């Protein structure tokens, strides 16, 4: 028969084995959320630089136009 202390130490080992998975999923979720927010901010920020032509929409950014010439 196992004592209470032995059971508690075994439970901690099992719990610690699951922690890296949870931590990895948290980090992945935070990175994914940050990328989504960054994409939304970029989309709305560059929306005023979209020019619609007969060939299709184009993105004309003033800084890029200066260096292109």
C-alpha cells in the first residue's frame, strides 16, 4: 500500500508532464492572436492606398513609389 506522500509526488509528476503542452498551446494561441490583430491593423491601415484600375486592384504606397523611380 502506498502512503499519501507517495501518491502526491506521483500526481505532481503526471501534472508536470502535461504542463509543457499547455504552455506550448498558450504561446501558440497568443502568437496566433497577435498575428490576427496585426493583419487586421495592416488591412485597415493600407486600405486608403488601394487603387482600383481596369487591370485590378493595386496597392500604391507613397514610400515605395519614391524608391521605384
